[in-house]
C-alpha cells in the first residue's frame, strides 16, 4: 500500500514535470546595463519567470561577472564580453560623480558633458554588441520564443530582430513617461523620455506646471543631447533600417510598469499597460532583523528613524553643510534613535551622539516593516518608495536626481510623505519636517492605509506579471489585438481637425445660404411692398 502510494506520487511528479516542460517557453531577457536599479529590476523579473518553469536567459552586452552587480540567481546568464576599462558603471560610482549628485545645481556644461559621455559609451557598447556576428549567431541558435526588454536603451531591439525572436514585451522600472505614453496612443509630452514630470498631479501650482512643461524641453533640447535616440542609429545600421523607438515600444505585447495604482497619480492607461509595482518587495518580517538592530528598536524611547540614500547616492559624499544639518536633526530628537546608512566606517562624524547608529550596510527590507519605525528618510528611488509604502512607513524625501522628485511627490499627494528640495536642506528644515511626521499620526495613518490598499489587490504584482507574460507567450504569433490604431494618426486625423474644418465650412456655407435666402426674401418682399404702396398712392392721387 505504502509503495503503491509512493509510485503514484512519483507518477504525478513526472506528469507535472513533463507538463511544465511542455508549457515552458524559451525567453530572452535583454538587459544592457542602463543603471543599477534598471539592471536589478530586469534580473528580478527573469528570476520570477525561471521560478515558474520557463527557460530564461539574461543577455548582457558587457559586464564583469565577478563584480557585485544584481545578476539573476535562477535564470541563465549570457554575457558577450567584459566591458572596456572605462565605462559608465565605474563613472557613476566614482567619488566625483557621487559628490555631483549632492550639489545644489548641476553645472550646465558639465551636465551636458555627463549625458553626452554616457550616450557615447552606451552607443559604443551597442556597436560592439550588434556587430559581433558570432555572438548574434549564438543567440539566434537558441531559438527563443519570446523576449523581455526595457525601452530606454533601444540596442536590445536590434538583437531581437537579428535573432529572429517573434515577439516581446516591454518593462520599465519607472512610471509611464510622455514618450512611452504617446507611443502607445496616449497623450503626453513627446520630449519626456523618462517619467520626471508630475503632469497628472491634480494640485500643482502655476510655477510647478510651468516647470513641468519646460523640464523635458530643457533635458532634450537645451542640453543638446536626445536620450530618446540611445542605440537607434546602431540598430538601423545592423538590424533594421526602418527602426523607430515609437514602433518598438508600441509593438511590445505589454508594457510592465514598476508602479502601483493606489500610490501613483491616477491617469488614463491602455490595455497594454500592466502595473507590477511591488514585485521586488519581499514580504519579510522584522523578526528576521539581526540582534544588533532589534536592540536599537527595543532601547529607543519613542521609536526609530531610518536614514538611507540607496546605492546611487552615498551619505559619505554629502557636502559638509548637509552632514551638519543631519547632525542637528539627530541632536534635536534625543528620544528618537536614528539608524544612518553611512558608508565610511572610519569617519567619526556623529560619534558623540548617543541616539545615532551608523551602519555601512542595513537590511532595509527587514527593517522597514518594524512597528516602531517612525519614518524613513530617503532620496526617493522607486524601489525604496515601494518598499516603504508596502511596509506602511511615512517618508521624508530629499530627491536628488532623475525620477526621484516625482516619486516623492506621489506620496506627498497621498499625504504619507514630506519633501525637502536638496537646495533647502538645513537643520531647521529637517527638524520641521521630522516634527510633521512624528508629532501626529496623520502621515503614518495614510501610509498604513496605502499599504493595506496595495496589498489588497485581487492579483499580486507577481501574479499580474506572470499571467500577462504567459498570455503574451501563448499568443505570440497572433496579431496584436490591443494595439491602439490611433497612435499612427497624424495631428490632423488624431484631433479630427479635418472634421472640425469641414463642419465649420458647412456651418459657414449654411449660414451664408440662410442669410442669402433671408436677404433675397427681404428684398423681394420689400420690392413687392414698395410696388403695392406705390400703386396705392397712385390710386389715391
């Protein structure tokens, strides 16, 4: 009896394994290193697909596999080559670049040089990637069924074309930008390559609306470097002479966005857009915190505040006046313990403050859900924003660059965050913001409501991603039924200007005819009346 049951279980296991193999797809994830968080996001999605039984390979143009990068853990990894000695990853991590992020204002000329340098490096990498015929052939021989790609660096679309991959989906570790929205048939600023603006914020001031219009123009036109063309010329040279970013974005079966509908500004979307914000948030308990952190929470009189600016902006490179402002903040709240992610263990800054605990690394995902965490001071990177929101933690945001201002503004609109512009960081402004967050339960209450809403969706972010991906893979060879045809209309057709012109002409002609008829009738009546009056007068005379 026991043996029979074991045989039955083995048969079931074999059946399930065979069924999994039959339904599994060969998926290529094109993941050139655009940025640390971007690379991590795609690697995470690749691992989720691999966990679900698919044969997934993350294809990277150039990377040092011995470096501490967020490579996939469960998906396969295929790297074409090592990067050259100087690349944008190294440049981004340099002390000089780190210090630049904290400066009040970028120098215009230097900013132009930085962006131009980045694009030249990425385009040179793309040239090496697509011109390597042996590597292209290696990818082609894998006969992938589907691809996943981020539509910011367009180089990967060239590999999809050269490798003969029949269909793909797009994913962004950000919210929807004007460029991506317009490509899918929605409205949006055609110069906004990345989601930096707050166009759908319903409570913007006039100044904010002016800046919202000018910012994409400044980024794209004034700087003189159009990031929308990243890799485009190389793709046209090696893979598809007719390639355009708009078509590449629109032809994706879905566009997965790293945002959540209760957190983000409400806005129109298409059936192709799928929100998966929170997919990288692990549901870890604060019970998993190391003992040293548990002790900090247990001994804190009022609670704990966590200060961290992620991997892209290290606290050790803060300007002196900002470090001093934080020291004033810590000293002003002796009843609160502060955990500060500070990357230089030899720096003695703040060592005289008994309520300050500096750490070179912090288990953020385990720390954020702790019930005694009062607030999180952050730069506002999307992953940190989502982790904090799903944990029900209020934020003090000090955005530094890119989409961080928008991310903090989302939560400020939802009344779970307070923001300070980096130009306005002083001891006084930090202390005032901390009083707002900790003196009442208002911000904490809204943060906990957001967390409850985000967690109550009928489908989790992972389920949304998997079901939509598997649907796209299953129907990869069918026509695209979700495509909005209006996206290809010119301005006249899109806004029905020809119809309005025609109707205006009809109205003008109709009114003209009516006026002409009325005028003619009036003249006839007047003439007839005049004749009658004249005849009457003659008779009377």
